[in-house]
């Protein structure tokens, strides 16, 4: 048995395992559908797995490198590296992320269809 809540009166309703379709609530008499959610969830999971395709992983990896580079510059910048160091600390990670983000977005859009 599965116990669900009526979407209308929020009372508990017992249903047989594996059933799906339209039911009438025994408490308030309103109809509701059950079972579709269980079918939708794995599909969404599969789709999210598809989103994490090769292109997206590469894009995320590039973004991660950008963030790590930024943190690296931030750590080694403590000694006061001068203007070039500040410039590089800002521009290099931003440049890497600027490359990575479009790759993620494009991969996402391609996989979205
Ligand atoms: Zn009800």
C-alpha cells in the first residue's frame, strides 16, 4: 500500500502499490490523478544526466580552473605583486570563466532540445 495526500482535502488516502491514473478521494469525493509523478521523476533525472554531457563537463571544468586560478592569484597576491599581479589576478580567471560559461550554456541549450 501507498499512502498519499488528497490534493483537495489533504486527507490520507491508501492506494495499492503500482497503481496510477485517476481516482476519487474517499473523503471529499474529488478526483485526482496519481502515478504520473513516478513516471516523470526518472525522466527528469535522465534529462539532467543528459545535460551533464561531455561539453558541459568540459565547460564546468574550465570554470573550475578559472575559480582555482582566481583563488591561486588571491593567495599568492598577499606579498603585493604590483600592478601587473593585480591585473592578472582579475583578468586571467575572468577570461577563463568567460570561455567556460558559454561552453556550459551552449552545451545546455544543445542538450535541451
Ligand atoms: Zn479529498
